[in-house]
C-alpha cells in the first residue's frame, strides 16, 4: 500500500533516548509527522535519572573528537550531515582533553526542548508494552528496554535476543577530594595543565590497593546472566577493576591505571600507577573515576576507593554498578533495508539493534531515519534498494553498519566502531600508515556519497544537508 504523501508518512518511534531523538528530529525535518513514545518519567529504566530525552546514563563523554580515530571520524561525518544530537553535544561541550565531553543536563535539556518545540513531533509519555501496530515503526528502546516490550518483541521475532549486565564507574564529589595529593594533567599533555586530575600511586600503595580489590565483597552474579561466558566475552573491554586484578598484579598498572604520558610535577617522573579523575561538569564539581567499572558492593567501593591518594574522604555521588543490556542478534535479524526479519515496516535502532556506545547509537538513529525516509517516500516502501541510499562501507557510518551484517562467526557481540570494521587488507606492518589511509579513504568515500545525496535531495526536495 502506498503511503499518503511523498514525505508525509507518519512515523511511530518508541524510545526517546539518543537514537530515538536523532531519528525523530531527522524524520521530522524531512517532513514526517512523528509520534515519539517515552516511558520516563512514569517508569524508570533503573539507570536514567531524569525525564529528559537523550539522557546520558553514565559517562558524560562521547569519546574522541580526533578524526584520525574511528570515533572522531564518526562524529565528523555525523556533524557534516547535520546530526541534531551531535550538534547539541558540541553546544553543551565542557573541557575534556581531546574528547567530546558534555554537561549532561545542558545537553539533554537542549535536545528535549528541540523535540518538544518541533511542530511535527508529538511526544507521548508512558510505557509501550506491546509493539504498536502502526507502520512504519521504529523501536529505539535501548539497552534497558522495558521487560514487557522485550517479551512482546521476542515473541514476534524469528530468533536471537540476549540480556546481560554492563559495568559503570563511580562519581565522587570535588570538594571531598584532597587536591594536594593529586596533580593536573592530560596524558601526553603539558605537565601541570589539562582537564584531568591524577592520583599517583607508589608500588606499595598500588599493591595494598590491588589486595583490597581482590578480596572486596562483590555483588553476586545473576545466575544465567552475568555468569554466561558469552556475556563475559562480549564485555572484556568493560571488565570490572576487581576482575582485572584477578588476571595479574600488574594488569591495572598496564590498563586503566597506566601512568604513560602522565608526569607528576612534584617528582618530574611518571608514577608507578595513576588513577585518572575526569570532570563530570563544566564547574568541575564532580569527577568520574576513569575505567573504574565495578561489581563491588557499595560500602566496599567506599572503603576501597578511599585508599586512592586524595580520595581518603571522598563522597560518592554515584557508585559503580552493573546494568542489564538488551540487544537483538542483528546479523540474523537485520534485513538489507534495516527492517527486522519477519516484521515488515518495523525498524530497530540504537543499542537494542546491537551497536554499543553513545555515538554509535546516534549514528544508527540517523541511518535508520535515512532508509525509512527513502522507503516511505517511494512508490513501494517494501522494496527499497537500500544499497543506493546507505553510506559506503569505507566511511565510518558504513563501517559501523557492516559490523551488524551477517558474519562467519555464529555468535554476535555488540559493536563498537573500530578500525577492524573498515574494509580492506589489514596487517601488522605499517599499521599507522594504514590507519591514515583508512581515514583518508573514509573521508573521500563519505564526502562523495553525501554530495551525491544532497544533489538528489535538492532535485527531489528529500534528504539533503
Ligand atoms: C548503565 C549503562 C551505562 C552506559 N554507559 C555508557 C557510556 O558511558 N558510554 C557510552 O558510550 N555508552 C554507554 N552505554 C551504552 C549506550 O550507548 C547507551 O545506553 C545509549 O544511551 C544507547 O542509546 P539508545 O538510544 O539505544 O538507548 P537509550 O538512550 O537508553 O534510550 C532508550 C529510551 O527508551 C526508553 N524506553 C525503554 N523501553 C521503553 C518502552 N517499552 N516504552 C517507552 N519507552 C521506553 C528509555 O526510557 C530510554 O529513554 C551505557 C549503557 C548502560 C545501560
């Protein structure tokens, strides 16, 4: 059945997080009336704290802006396409070294205002417990999708869903820290200057700290979830600090506590180990313990993390904890036009689709909007040649998408953008040069694609920059 107008097909989006907000604003700009369903504040996800759309549930960093890195490149591409979410992040930016670190309230408030004031978007608050029947439909309910919807969704899908837990780091209050024991500095930056504060550890302090971590009381694993080896494998990059110590005494000193590039002005040398504190807000009223995801019990976190120099009387604004993550088996379920197998006209986007990370979720929100718009502005929305619409695999956006495509391995883990997802030969030799070539090629591919889209868009008053 042909939708009523070229760009005017109403779209239903469930989930007003990062991906849902990006998709809603894009589609509304391209002419679609959008109904956006958000369960907060009536129902909390457990991790979200406000009723704002696009709330950042954990870190306030959207990672590197350096376009020689995959994350920097992805943000560069999104900005060139006019991403409302990444634009708002740039507007809410606070100091954070080379990363896009934001004041989370300013960021979410700005996007919420933008959505609420858009004439084509209607926001409906409340839990959606079953897949709405209207098409096109976008499910953007994220890693903490309401369990009722998870149940209904899985009943409709031919296969694959996994729930598991993810670990987050604690936040401490600035005026509870002893700054005389800390030094300022970004890694490889000018000593004594920068956005981070650093807690230097001697070998003795480090050893005592590791000992305490090793024996600290932990929240027991949820049977059948956290003890699932597939889950543990998937989140190796996010292992709790106490689990890292289990793998060896020096693991932390070579991992999140590595001192490389952090010279203590008091000694003129790199300490044995360093705990980095990253500001949570422009006023530096709170700091995040970088890399300190943990499954320790809350009182244990306070006891053990107060052993870190400068944190002896730290007040914890947030403790580290573990969270459920829900995602679909994208390589099995995602069709070339980004609809879900067995559910015509239904799109999933953001983290529930199988990407991992703020910027990746925003990127998927954009790509979903792009294909949905192309399909539902055409004569036959059920038969889109998506390859003509989507960015090339050589671009950062295309590389991210290729991580969700069918693969040889049968198990699927959520996808962070990294150089390995970009096509082309890879080898250990001349790695640096090769990465530069990947970046240069990505830039060319993206710009060719986006220029062509804009030309088409201005001819058909459709998608354009
Ligand atoms: C605890 C935790 C910490 C994380 N920390 C980081 C981090 O530090 N850095 C990083 O890059 N990524 C992090 N992530 C991963 C992920 O990138 C973010 O969760 C990101 O917000 C995902 O975007 P999204 O749009 O897919 O989902 P979300 O931003 O979570 O948005 C989903 C929205 O859907 C709503 N919703 C859910 N179910 C329903 C329903 N049935 N009806 C109506 N509304 C519903 C939710 O309330 C929410 O607003 C973290 C994830 C978790 C769970």
